C-alpha cells in the first residue's frame, strides 16, 4: 500500500508556499537514497558486531580451500601451519570450506609450540559436524598417551577431556547430533576446564593441563579417528568469557591480519538491498 503525503502541507503547519524542486513517492515514505544509507548502516553494524574475538588469538585455521595447498594447511593468523595425513577432503563448511575426515586414517598434524600447550591458561575452539556417532570420535589431542601430560578431547555419547592425569567427563548436557553443526569451545584458567557447546556452558571441572611437547592432532586421538567435518579452528592464549564465546559463535565473517605477510584478510558477505 502506498503512503501519500500532501506536497507542500505539513500536518500541523500552514501550506508551504515556496517552490517545490522535486517530489518522490515511495512505499515507505523514505527516498531510495535515505533507505539505502539506512540499510547499509545496519548491515555494516551487524558485520562489525559479528567479527571474531582477536584478543589473545594465537592461531586460526579457517580450513578454506585458499589456505590449503597440497597437504599444507595455513595458519592465517600465526605461524603454526599444519600437515594433513591420509586424504581428508575439502568440503562445504560451516563458513566457506572445511576438512572432512573419513574416520579411518585422516588427521591434521600441527607441530608443537608453547602457545598450543594450554598448560597455564588458554582456549581451543572449532565447529564440528559428526557424520556418524557409533563409536568414540577422536576430535583432538596434544599428548602421547591417555595418561600424562597434555590434553585430549573426544566424543561418543559424552565428551571426555583429559588434562594431565585426570579424565573429566563432560556428559551432563552436551550432546552432538549426527550431521548437524555444533560450536565447541574448551577453555581453561589453569585450574578449571570449561566446555561450551553452541554458546552454552555444558560443565566445568577442576583439572590442570601439564605441558606436552607433542604435536597437536586434529581428527584423531590415539587410534580413534573422526568421521566428520571440522571447520574454523582457533587457539587462544587465555580464558574466553561466555560473552566472547557467544560472539565467536555468532560470527559470520572474520577480518584478521595475516601476520606472515601483513595482509588483511576478510571473510564476510555484504548484501546491499
């Protein structure tokens, strides 16, 4: 329905008797220029609010096709490039592309650095889509054995996180659903581990993580392989708050500076209506 405004007359003021240069009628009563500026402003605000937290960010593996060459997976924030083993496939991800692991022999290996050890405080975050939940699914590990230094995160009907010598079962409310994406964050302050799924705290347990010098493996934990897809893996050197975790989960674009070549890389979709 069209809204008509009498030209030259206001609701409370007498007739405007000066010249009328141009008149436009729109469905909303706003000119196209004003409407475009308003919509662009709203979209830009939403994009800026949707950016991933970069404070404390150590490494970021987007797993997009452009960041994978042969079997090298680029860390677009830090310098911790990884190497694929087996034949994980590039597939459609939660955002852009991701890596699909076959549950047989596929995994991603990232060499050890002290920033990946999480032995004092830190966070590791990713999107996961499990193809079939019928056995233990190895998500990630930075340890040599099931006991000892390092950390492990795997999933069956419950999450299990190993920090140091202690297993912590994250099974109270956390549940992954086959063929659906879930946002998962494990974060620790050095004394307590917190597990978040889809922006909600699943459980927190007291545990410590002893430093391990073994590589970070994604997609396998000591013989248990992931049958599913991993996307948007990030490591922080600090505890993430619930608000920051929710911000990262809502983020639909990421603008980060590639420290290796001083380029600014932006992943976002901006639609002008």
